[in-house]
């Protein structure tokens, strides 16, 4: 969903999951540390994540010409301490989009997900199979099955989500847009776009 929105609205996409996967692929210290947590379906510790994001948002591509921060956060904050860190840095979100999907549907979506490591284009073995078996429709790169998109890891990620990310729904009640994510992708995309526009966060 984030990928579709950034293309449409020209937003900078900051996915902490993508940043961590790049660090794992590059074999950096951060990648080595994060890999164990990620493969278990657990959250990476807050201090590591806060440092990663704080450094990333300093970069010029996260600001408008007048210096105003502008980006779409995907997968951050996931805990109350991460939300507090955003506040401390003067980066409290203008809008928080909660895509509500029942757990069993999430398991079905993620078990079959196949992602392009090159361009990020998502596919699904059942709902959006690639035209050429195993290859990205957009750039032809071989698709990957994320190691944490197995049923066991997905269920542990859902447990982490409910226990650690769930409290953010109340924390952000004043800026929360609750969207039914259990609809076809185009319908969800339309709802999110309308919400972003009606809250004035995109033109
Ligand atoms: P995602 O690509 O957003 O599904 O994230 C994949 C994995 O990266 C998660 O299951 C966590 O292990 C880790 N991760 C990503 N973002 C965060 C975050 N904000 N806090 C802690 N762990 C994170």
C-alpha cells in the first residue's frame, strides 16, 4: 500500500523493515544484530530502531525545500517508546493510518507473498501470481519469499503487533484514520488516498 501511495503522491517512503533487510543483505553490524530478531518474528530493540530512524530523517530527501519534514513512515513507530522518540524529535505524525485486517487474513496474505528484492513490487502466489513463474512483473528479478513470511514467524509477528504496537491505537487516537483493510487492494488504496487528501497531508 505504501509503495502505491508514494508513487501517486511523491512521498518519501521510509520503511524500517526495508532498511533492516538492506542491512542484513549488506552484512553490516546492524544487519547481524537485527537478523536474529527478524527471523524469530520479534521486534528489534527500540534503541537500535530509534537511532536508525533518527539518522535517516536527517537526510535532505526527507525535507521539503523550506526544511519541513515530509515522509511516509511504514513500520515505525511500533512501540510506545518509539512514538515518544518521534515526539522528542519534533516529528509527531500528522496522520496515522491503521489498516485493520483480521489475523487469519493476514496469515493468508503473507504466507503467499513473494516480493521483488530489486523494485519492491509485491506479488502473491494465489491472489497476484507473476506472469512469468517466480519473476517480478515489473523488472524481471527473481522474487523472494521473505524468511519471516512463514506461518510460525507470521504468528509471532502478530503476537508482537497486538502486545507492543496495539497500544499505539489509543496513543494516536487524535490523528488516527481507521481503514478496513480487508477489501480488494484498489478499494483500500482509494480509501487511504481519500483519507490522506481529506486530512490535507497530500495535495
Ligand atoms: P516489516 O518489513 O515492517 O514487516 O518489518 C520486518 C521486521 O523488521 C519486523 O518483524 C521486525 O523484526 C523488524 N522491524 C521493522 N520495523 C521495526 C520497528 N519499528 N521496531 C522494531 N522492529 C522492527
